C-alpha cells in the first residue's frame, strides 16, 4: 500500500511509543541525531516517531531535525501527562484543544477520533509537576492536564506552518503527588538519571519504591491505550 500521509509524532521517551509500534509494519530505525527515532507504516500512513528527552527544548530540537527530513503533513505531540482535572483517571486519553505555556497560548487542531477521550487546555511546563498543590494551582488557570514537551513542539509547528495535534494519556491523577524527587533526577540532556531516582527513593523506601513500581505499571497502561487511540485517529 502506498502511504498517503506523513505524520511526525514527537514524545519524550521511547516507552511512550510502546503501544503504537506494534500497530506499524516495516518499522525501521532512522539515522537522525536524536535519542530515538523510528519510521513505520500504519493505515496507509507513514508514521515518523521521535523521542529526544523531556522538556520543551529537547522536543523542539527533535522537530528541527525531523521536519526537514520527512516533510510531514501533520505533527502530533504525544506521550504521557499528569491529570489536573480530578475526573481524569489512569490511562484516560486527553486531546488538547490548546497548549498554554508561560502566558502564551498555542492553537491545536483536533483529530477525527471515534474512541472516548477527554478534551481541554494542556499546561506545558519545564519541570515535573511534583505535588498535588502545584497541580491545583495549574488547574486554577483553566488547564485540565500537564506535561513538559508540547510547547516546544508547538513553537516549531508554527515556525514550519504545519498543523499541530496533541494527544496524551494520563499516568498520574490530579490528587497524586510524588515522594520521589523527579526534578532532581532530570539531567540537562532531558534524561532521568536512574541513580538519582534510586538515591531519592532510598530516603523514603517504604513509600518511594512502591510508588516507582506503581508508576511503571501506569506508564504501561497509558502507552498501550495511547497507541490504540493514535492508530484510530485521522490527523
């Protein structure tokens, strides 16, 4: 089948694509100067998948590298998110209607999807929303979910004049804070340092280690549901 559309999908980590890759045929590695990149065919479309680390700068760099190389008709900022809306549960799909970052609002296109999903404004910040109190503060601005990469992708999508979509899956509830200090573990290259995470966890092992195990399970659930949703969408 000849692919009729090229779509660039940008996430922070390869595991955010774990639920999508099984739906693709002919998956191959792409030789780009980013952390992880693959290309595959799904439903008559070329899917170009890039993960380059957490944060807006690394996501933006991924688009700068990938866009000229693949010439996409659409860009999808995808991956995990934290809930700000207390009605959102683990694995729920969230489709952004706009991205807000540092007082700036970026417009976002809405995909055609038949599966159930929530919609709303996505808060894109440059750090992990570590506490339930911070989530409540972000919620008061009108946002329904929070993550770290969409603003960087949105800036580049505007630069290239390419339609932007934003699809996320929930890995932590609005009421949930973290014992583990993920911000201390986030390195300048956008990767989370495993040693720093474990060092933080050792300070409160009774709560931190169960939290890490739980988060790993939640991420697997979110990735599986996200992949199935993306495949069923038209961008």
